[in-house]
């Protein structure tokens, strides 16, 4: 059994109420450990620890903060295999993906913000004619809350924590209750890197109790949250009367728009990845595929053929393309959406069923699924499935493609495949999303603003945007003679 504890003030603790939650291994459906079912009291203990650490940490030089963050990054890299195995076991994702994406990116998050903080400058404005100069102090907020989801567990957890502590804040953080393991292991790494006690506190537990207690805490002044849109709305309602600063990265239903003039082979290969990477459980996956009519038939045949070749298998098998879904509940949700699509009259071109992997019969495996739809108003095209399910439909004109792409409540990302520069610019300007990829997908430069519009969120993470979120700007105006 792999039991884990809370990480508070640099030490590992059982929950005060001594209540525990089972942790499941998605690859075989078995309980393999327990995690704290933390209460308000644990969150309070974490808050007090963070508060005590803040005085010193907020005055620690940028060089020293940077040195520690980069050390954490190096230690994550040195422990790549161990962390990747833990992530794969906890989440069900292929070990190859955890090794090549999740853990390296978590390490990059610490390295990037360790460097970024040394370059973070504030503005000054000389008020010519008034003999005054203004400058902006950017001060850490104090104790902040970071809450992350299960799909890219350590990757998204550290994407929040690294800028928060780089900017001089102390953190009370909660990973998803279904993927708690790598966050727990991170505590050990932080101690080894010499992160002062209390700068980072990790409280494990349920969203509705532990997470809610973080959001409700009157002295945790900012919340950085990534998760579902409904949870984001609930958090916004809870936090609003306390005027907390909020960064909300929420759901997506992203269009992948394919024109006949694109580099076809590159598009096809990337579209398989943008549809099914991480079992389709990435907020950026292109789940609505719109294809120009002249190549629709060919694309449909080629895409189905390629997707049928994907290997659904045990996450620890290096040759697995599609691992297990994260939980039984999630598997049931995905199945339900396929049924909804069928009931709506859509056509399942491939997949649509659970998979039994030999030796792991109780695991949560599902076939990569392509559904052909006739319109964009059906539920399967409007609601986030967040699994290995994509839809395809054809379009005739640029105008029609743009209407289809924007006709959804979400606005996280979009991908456009074309070699036409004018079209590239038209779509870049008119797509109602926070991110547009042209002829690529999920290519990330950590300096760029990351986030969504509409129901996909509020605020931007990444680069200096994240450091701005985690600091409070104060204008100082000095009059001189
Ligand atoms: P949830 O919204 O269910 O949960 C996200 C986190 O919030 C978890 O840690 C959860 O804990 C916690 N939580 C749940 N309820 C509350 C509450 N009342 N107060 C405080 N915290 C709470 O999302 P999922 O974990 O299911 O993640 C999938 C969603 O995340 C998808 O919609 C996906 O699109 C979105 N996402 C968005 C990204 C973006 O950058 N825009 C990136 C990745 C995912 P617990 O797990 O214990 O319930």
C-alpha cells in the first residue's frame, strides 16, 4: 500500500481527523493506497505554517529564490523515472508520456520561474511637467491557494506553485484527490532542495471539503484554480464576497479546423495526437474537428485508419499509446457521452466501447473514438467530454468554419491547418479563444500568456502574467522640487 500524508511546515502529517480516502490504480481498478481526507483544521494548520514562513520568504533575495527553484527542477530531473512511474500509476497515463511530457514539464516550470523572477521588472512613469515620478511596487500577496486537476497532475500543480513562490508568496496547495501521489513526492524534493519550511504546504483531500476550505479561508487572498467550468463558477461565487484575486483555467471544447491547402501528412499525424494524447484528457485537445469539404472523405478514411492502429494498453507498457482513463466515474461519463451522441443520430466511425486489457480486466480502458456529426448544436459538440472522443464534420467556406468554431460556450484554444497567410491572420483575429495554433498543436513557450476566454476561464498564466497575478501592484508617486 502506498499511503501518503499532508506536507505542512516541511513535515509529513496524518490528517487531524485521522480520516482517509482510498486511492485507486486506474490500470487495474484496485485500491493501492490511502490519502488524507483533510478537513478545515488541516487547511488552517497549513495556512498558519505559510503565514509564519511569509515574513522571511517575501524578503529572501531573488537570487536565493531562483537558486532554490532551479535546484527543485534539477532534483525532479534526477528523479524522472520515479516520478514518471508514480504519475503513470496514479493517473493511468502511458509511462512514455509521463517521462517525456509530464515530469520534464514540471521540472521546466520550476526552472522557468526561477529564471523569470530575476528578470521581472516593474514600470516607472515620469510625470513630466508635474515634477513627479511614479513607480510600481510589485509585492507578494501573502498566502495564496493553488488547486489543480487530475489530467496533468504534477505539470499543472507546479505551473501554479512555481510562480507563486518565485514571487515571494507562501502556498497552501491541493492536488486532485484522484492523483495525489506526485504532489506528495514533491514535498520530499522541496526539503532536499532547501525550500524553507512553510513556503509550500500541500493538503490532500476532497475538492468539496479540503478545496472548499482553501477557497473559503478569509486570509488566503488569491486562488489559482485549474479544473472544470462548473467548479470554477462555484469558486468564483464563494470567493467574490471576500474580493479574492482569482485565476481560473477551465474547460474547453476546442476546434481543429483543417483546410485542403495544409501540409496533409503533418496535419494527420498531429491530429491523431491532438485528439487522443493523454487519452484525450487534456484541456487543449481538439475535440471538434472541422474539415474542408474537398478533402473530407479522404481525411475521414485516413484518420479512422490511423486511429484504429493506436494501441490501448497497460500504462507501464512502453508501446502503449492510450492508457487507462483516470477513474471509473470518468469512464462512465465518457461512455454516457458516446451513448448521447448515438441517441442524437451521430455515427460512430470507430471505437465507442470499453477495452479489456489482458491481466488488467478491472482497469478503466476505452477505445479511441471518432464520431461523425451532422451539425454543431448536438450535445457531443457542445459539452466537454474530456476523454478519447472526437467528432468530425465538413464545412464549405471559411466563413462557415469560423462560425462553427466559435459557436460554443468555451474559448480555450483552436488549431488551424492552412498554408494561406491571409486566412491564418483572419482566423487568428476572429477565433474567440485564448490560444490559436496554426499548423501545430500544443507547442508551448512558457513566456506566452496561457488561458481561455468565455467559459474557459478568467486571467492568464505563464510568463510575467503569472508573476503579475501572484503580486499586488502598488503605485508610488513621488513629488520632487
Ligand atoms: P474539477 O473541477 O472537478 O477539480 C479540479 C480541482 O478542484 C481538484 O483538485 C478538485 O478536487 C478541486 N475542487 C473540486 N471542487 C472544489 C471546490 N468546491 N472548491 C475548491 N476546489 C474544488 O476538475 P477535474 O479535476 O475533473 O479536471 C478536469 C477539468 O479541468 C476539465 O474540465 C478540464 O477541461 C479542466 N482543465 C482545464 C485546463 C486549463 O488550463 N484551462 C487544464 C487542465 C484541465 P477533487 O479532485 O478532490 O474533487
